[in-house]
C-alpha cells in the first residue's frame, strides 16, 4: 500500500533548544491518524506544518506524489477545524460554510449538502453566536469539508465540548469521517480520544515521534518507556525487581490488569484500595519501598493485607539512550 | 446607604449634570428662535457656505486620516522590521501636540516664512515666498497630521483583538491575502474603523485652531460663530451655534448606524497574530526606510517648535536657519510675572476641572453601575452629551447662559474666575465618565463581596479594593481631561478674561505681536507637560 500523505523527515526549530522532528510518517488514503502527546511535545506544530501555517526548516510533505512543502495554505486543499472553531462572527452559518466555495457555480447547493452531512440542514441563516458548542463544532467541520479537501486536519477537535457530549461526538465524528472517506490527522492529548477516534496513533514526546501504530500495538508492545507510561497505566520495574519478573531484563513494564495476587511472587502490603465498580485498584507497597498498582476483583484483598503479586504478562523495554 | 438615599443622590447628580450640560443648550435653542436672526441665517450665502465647509472639511479629514492611519496600523501590527517598536510609539506622537500648538508648529515649518518655504526660496532664488499656507488645503494638512492617529490607534487595537485562527481558517479555505483582508479582517475591525471615523469627524467639525489661523477668507462654522459673536450679533451667533449642533448630532447618528454590533466580543478568544518578519531584503529595507522617513516627517513639527523657541526676539530675519539660539525666551517666560501667569492659570484651571470631572464620574459610575439607580440612563446620556457637540457650541452656550443673573439657574459667571474651569469641566465629563463607567463595569463584584466577607467596611473596600482596580481607567480618563483643558482654545477664546487668560490665548497674542519665539516656548512647555501627563496616565 503506497502512502497518500507522506511526512518525510520534517523538522522545525523554534529556538536553539526547542526543536520538533525530524519526523517521518506515512499515512494511507482514508486513514485517521491521531497525534498524541503531552503539551509541548510538538503535536500542534506538526499539525500546523501539515496545514502550511508554519514553514519547516527541513524535510518534505508529499500528498499523492505532489510536494506541497512550500505551498501556501490557501493552495494546499487541506481542510482544517480549529480548536476554538474560528467561525467568522460577521457571517452566518451558510456564509461560513460557503466561504471556501467561492467561484463554484453551485456553492449554495454544496454548502447545504455539507450542512446536511453534519446534521445541521436548515441552519443556513443562523448566526454562529447563537449556536451551542457542539453545533459550532459541526459548522466548523462542514466548512472544512465543503471544498472537498484532500486531507482533513483537526486541532483538539473535542476539547471545547463538555465531557458528557464528548464521548458521543467522538463516535459520530469517526462515523462521519469514515463515511466521507477523507484522510484525517488530528491532535489530542487524551489517550482515550486518540484510541477511539484514530485508526493509528502517533505518540510524540519532546519533539520526537516515539512510536506510531494501532492502539493495541501501542498498548501491548510500546517501543519506549515513555509510550508505555503515557499510553495507559503502567507499573515500572527496574533492576532486581525487573529481573524477578523477566529473565535478563533491566526494565519491564506491567499493566495493572496483568498483575494478580498469588501465593508467591513479589511480597508487599496493601496500602490503598480504589473501588471503580467492576473492579478495584490496589496500591501495593512492595518490600523495599516501591509502589505498584494492581487491578483485580473488588474483594481480592483489603487494606493492610500482606500479599504476593505475580505478573501474567510483562513488557520488556529496551532503553535506547534517550 | 439605603436604596432610597441612593435614588435621591442619583436624582441630585442627574439634575446637576442636566444643569451643567443640557440647560445651556436649551438656553441657546430658545434664544435662537428669533425671527430676524433666522431670516438672516437662511438668507445669507456665507452662512450656508460655512456650514457646508465644516461638513466637507470633516468628511475629507476622515478620508485622509483613514488613508494614512489604516495602512500604518497594518504595517506596525502585522510586520516586523528593525525599529518597529520605537517607530510604532513615535507614530502616535501628534497626540501630545495640543491643537493650537500643532497649528503654530505647522506655521513655523510649512508657512510662508517657515523653514521649508525659506529653503525653497533660497534654493531657487525666488523673490518671494513660494507658497502661502492658507485655505482648505492648509486646514486639511493639519487635520490629516493630527487625526490619522485616531485611525492608527483604533485600527491597531482592533487588529490586536483579532483571533489569528480566523485568518488561518480563511487561508485554509483557499482565500489569498487580499481576499482575507477584504472578507475577514476589515469586517471584523469595522467597529474600530467606525469608532475612529466618528472621533475624527467630531474633532474635525469642532476644530477651531486650524481654520482660525489658516482659514484666511475661508470660513467654517466654528470660526464663523466666534466672528459673529465678536461682532456682537448674538441672536445670529445662537442660530449658527444651533445649526452646528444639529449637523454634529446628525453626523454622529449617521455614522453610528454603520457601526454594527461589536461582534468580536461575542466570539473573541484566542491570540492575535504575531508580527511577521519581512524576509525579502529589498522590501525590508524599504519598510524600514519608509518607517523612519515617516517618523522624521512626524517629528518635524515638534523639532521646529523647539528650534523656534530658542530664537530670541528680532534675531531672525531673512536667513534660512536662525543665526542665534539661546534660552532667552524661556527665561522671560519663567521670570516675568505677566508671562508666567497664563501658565499658572492653565495649570490650576485644568487641575480643578479635572478633579471635579473625576469626582462626578466616580459618583456616576457608582450610582449607574453598582446601585443601578432609576435615572442611570439619564446620567449616562448627560455625561456623554458634551462629546456629541463641538466645543464652540458649549463655549457659546455657557457664555450666554452665565452672563445673566436669574437665580437659581442662571448666574453671572462670565468675567469671573469660575467660568473657564466650568467650561473645561463640561468638556472633561465625557472623558472621565466613559473611562470610569467602563472601569466600574469591568469590576468583578465578587472582589467587593470578598472584601466585605473579610470584614472590610464600605470605605475600606472602596479605598483598598475598588479604587485600586479603577486606577488604570481613572488615570487614563483624568490625564486626557487634563491635557484637553490645558491646551484648550475653543472655550478659552470665547470666555477668557485678562486675569484668567490661559496659555493658548497668550500664544495667540504673542503671535500677534510677532513674538514667535515666546509663542513657540509656550508651545514647547504645553507639549512637554501634555506628554508627561499622558505618559503618567498611560502607565499600568
């Protein structure tokens, strides 16, 4: 499968000490890729480089074999949904959506079509200020999709919605993108959002691409300690403790649900129990001072118990010096 | 204070303001209902010509000021080049020149015996001065110079409020730079542009110094009114005053209608675009050169004034540059009691009127915003009214109202020391009123509640919580009011007495006696004090 959107060793230098990249990433046609990372990891810079709002200091961006690295945003035919939507307050909903359709003979019809796509048919003459946050988000999406862009870029698409709405919108957004079939890149700092919305997740840290892969790949086979701890909960074992769990390993990671209480293993004391309904998190102080988290049946232990913990499945991490 | 007492105080303030700013206008309106005067006004071509001149000069001033100020604002807000910060501040410099001082600086610089004319005359060996700085063109030149600052400052403020993602959204949708400016940026900064246009139009309509000095035979309504009053035809002066007031209000209402809603407030979040460095060396050099060239052009009047103030009386005749420079004029200004007096007069009258305007505005802010008294709209409207009418209108109205003894509403104040501070106070009310009402509206009520819950009483809350937060607005409003009073000429020329003559009147009489050096020295003092006060007022 050849890549539809190729990011080739793209690099951006902000100051002497702050650099993003070089990052290389191939994205297939119709794929949804999440850029996931903590703040300052360079994910927003990546998105803005793709959109053309920043000029890279090195590398290339290629779409369908066409080099767009030095092409201005206005000519890239990339649609973008901004974090705060950036709807034009002096234009109504219909005019906002038709903004990118200037010169099209059937601009009105296309705008109507785009609004129907996001379930806002009949909203053309509304003022954007009158809309709810969720509706504004959908207008922004319709506006970005109306000119039929090659790539859709979303900057923290759900961060402005309240949590209750967020989960539903996430599913609807994914269905919509898949229906349109557009290649999509979005930025998020929430693992859950990246996993549910993205086909593939690219984890960024301190300006570097740590790993790109499907959600279960990242979770089960993280390439670095950062990915292991940033994506999902993780217990980190070093040195002797690591060797107790896996032969010849200096560093292993075990997910809380992969630890269980047993009759032998790492000895420790239950310090806290956090009940979540279906299960409970137990905070265990291992003899020697380290604390680990075990996810188990709610009645598996009580605070103060002396327990042994064994691992069902360990993830070996090879530190690469960074 | 109980609710009822607050209502009583509110009613008292409304009555006081009505007496100060509305009653004099009503007196003018009544006196203007004079058959002979009305016939004279409508019958004479000169009256219509003056009124029309006021209107078209104002509209042309708006167009010129916008043509200079708006592109400059874009240049300084959007692009980065060497010296951007320094130049950006210098460009606002005409603000520190009080109107009359700016006019005499132009006279010394571009007038028929000014530096430029002398240089051109010498260069080409002409027998006479190459031009005369007179008529509409001269007035427009001065207006463009002093009023483009409104467009520059307002547009920059509007651009600074603009959300950068708006521009990026337009680009991502395929709009090029000009389309983005035309379809996104200009509609979004329209409230700022209209605000600047209104301010320029009103200032220009009320402008007196430029037409008075440069008008020659060309009359606008403000100079026409003062001339009629000096001729003693009071009923006709009333009609003219009323006509100017009507034009001002009509212009204000028309311009207001183009303003639209302040939509930026509704959706305004995010960050303004950061200035983009100009990369192409040639354009960068051009922008830098243009910026510095423009700054020098703007500074020339200030420099001219400073230079002329150093020329002793009679020492400069036909040379291009003055042959002798010393501090003689300043020595005379500060050592001769008769010359020092106008300076002291202006200072104390400006201080008293500003203090009174601040107190009234504080009371108004408290009553209107915090106590929401029944008459709050009336109070707010009365505070703003003097802004909607040219200064000449108020000068004439006060002169008429307070030259008759008819207590309790009318007293003979003309000829006493009270009349000029009163006139300055009226002009200062919109400035302090607007600043403090805005300040009160931005107060977070939770802060006062927090102070109260921590045991602070009313006065302690006012002193320790409310006033410190109002301080920036208060300083800005008060400094503008003080500077306006200090440099006033419109009210002064109608109402001054020899004992209370302010600086502007002294400048005019020095000019009449050809003591240009002394006039310039007064101008420099006025300019420096204005700059200092505005600088203090703008500090955060």
